[in-house]
């Protein structure tokens, strides 16, 4: 077996690293960008070591070794950045500062200068399996390099361990496996440094580490947590349900949620809240909202429950939204409220709305206000002689005519029996007279099923809501007096 045989293994490892590097580069988030840098540095180290194994030239092998050590420097530095971002552990301001880059950059300088000055380590050729290798004797600058590397290694280990201790048991495997995989690489590297050898197999494990990194960051989902919520999802299958894990990634949703809420495969809590702006979350552990959504041209009313899920130790597992379809209840309530303020026969407002419209006018200052009272002559006689159904048709016809010649902002109210009122808020005298005249011409005398129907009317105007009841009663009395005179004649 020659050196090329070992190089084949490193080529396979490089292919694996390159695959996950490409997948990380497709990610748009900060973690994906930092992971791509770390994997890129690891790929450079792997390729440099392949160059070392494929060469028997002293200088070229020395350059390859320097590139390996330099790439490891940057790989550890970017891994530390990645772990800090991934765990969210407060590291008192660790970030991409000029100081941090300068320290790592200075460490790389003496490593890159080593093929020319041998300032970090001395090499000598040795004959090994399948070719020549370099054995080295370390100088003090190389010990500085090792110290810097192991400081970053220790920092990475502490961050992952702290996160492991803080999260619920469901998610501990995520941080434990990454930490174990990373420490395995470091231990193998330490063994190589202490014992020596012709081939550094620890670099091969970079491929395994890249697999674990990508999987546990982007593909891993807490299966126990998912299983713990399955019963809940099954019970509420007719209601949309969305579950996010403790980092805001969508862990699970049911069929109804995907249909009604149009969820994306890469949905997260932030994008979900942006698209559904009616969800105004606060720090409360449980909240309720109401909204209407349109699905297949139908309006659906939902009451939404938002709640944190916690394990027995009080640690957050995730958070979920349950959309309870209350369409039937809401429509029944709307119909009840409508019936309470509307006359079922004519569809106009009824006497119960009397207080409401006065409050609206006064609060909004819709003055001046003009009003009219219309009362059907002989409605009782029509009911007795032609039947109640005919009397109802007379009322419907009169209400329809009043609505046709009034405005959307006006109030048409059936007060009692054959008496109806028309209230014109925020109306000029000229406009009020114009509307009253149009209605008067249409309902002063009209015909229903061959019966000539006449209506008596009276008008009033007020500037203060306190005057309404008095002026309304005066106008109503005038109508009564007119009807009496008509009967006497």
C-alpha cells in the first residue's frame, strides 16, 4: 500500500465535507454562513493533506503541512463562532472583531513561514509505508499555536456543555452528539501529536464531524417531543394546529393547518408571525386571539390558543397554536345580535337600536340631525279586512321605499306597529328636504295588492342629543293629530 492508498480515504472524506459545505452555503441564515466557513476551512485542511500524501518533495510536503495547521486554526475559530451562535450562550461579546482575527492571523503567519524559516518546527525525511514522510520536532511558536487551538477547543466544549445542561431532555442529544463528535476529532489529533506516526487519521474524522454538524443543526427534530404531542394532534385533527420547537423551528403541523394556513416546508416562528399579523404575542405563557380567514372562498372564524409547552422541570419544549373553528358559534352570535337590533319583518332597525344610534350620533358629533316620522293610515283595518299577511306586505313595501331613497349612513327604524322613523345624521337642511320630498312622493300614497295606502308624516331637527326625545314626541304627536283630523273628515 502506497501513500496514494491513504490519500484515497482523504479524498472520500473531502467529498463528504464538500457536499455538506455546498448544502450549508445554500442556507441564508447566520448559522449556515458560519458553518460554511468552518466546513470550507476543514475542506482546505483535507485537500492540503491529500497534497502531502501525494508528494515526495520535501518543500511541497512542508508547505502542505503548514496549510493543514493554518486551516485547522481557522476551522476552530469558525467552529467557535458557530457554537456561540448555535447555542446562544452569552460569551460577553465574542464576535468577528479585528482583535480575534488578528490573533488567529498572527498564529497563521509563523505556520506559513515555516517552510522557509522552520521557525515553528523542524522536519526530516523518513521512509515509511509506501513512500517518504516528514517527522517533525516542535519549536516554541508551535506550542503557542497548540495553546490557542486548545483554548478555542475548551471554549467550544464549555458552550455546548452549558447548552446541554440548560435544555430539556428531549433536545440534549442534539448538543451531546455534536460535542462528542468534536471531542473525538480533538482526542485523535492529540494522540497523533503525542505518539507520532506517519499519517494523521484525525483529519479523516472531519468528514464525520461535518455530517453531525449539519444534521443536528438543520435536519434533527426531537422525536420524543413529536411523539409526546401526537395524541393531542389526533384529537384535534379538524382544527389547524402548528407546533414550533424551542428555537422557533416548525416541528409539526396537521393537514388542516397546511390547508388553511398555507404553511411552508421551512416555516419558522418569525415568518409565521409575520404572515399572520393578528397574532400579537406577549410574554404571557398562554394567550387567546380571534380572527377570520378565507379558505376556498369561505369565511372561517377562528379562536386561536397560543401556549408554551414545558417538561416536568419547567423547561421550554416548544410552543403551539391551536385554531378552534368557531364559525357556527360566531354566525349564531352575529345572527342573535342582528335580531336584537333589527326588525325581522322589514329588515330595518328596531326600537332596541334606539339608544344605540343616539349614542353613535352624540359620540361622533354627527350634527345637525334631521328626522322624520311616517305612520301608515288604517294599518289595523288592513289587517282585519285583508289579513295580516297583506298588512306585512304594506310594511315591507314602505320600509323598502324608505331605504331606497335614503342614504347608507341614515337610520331607518321601525318604532311600533305602522310607525317608522328616518334619522338623517350630519345633514344640511337642503339635503334633508330633498330626501324627505323624494320619500314623501313615493310613500305619501302607494298601492299594495290593489289597496291604496296613505301615510302621515312629520319632521323635526335637533342640534343636541338631549333634545331628541322631546322633539321626537312632538313630531309623533303631530302625526297623531293629523290622523285624527283625517278620520273626522
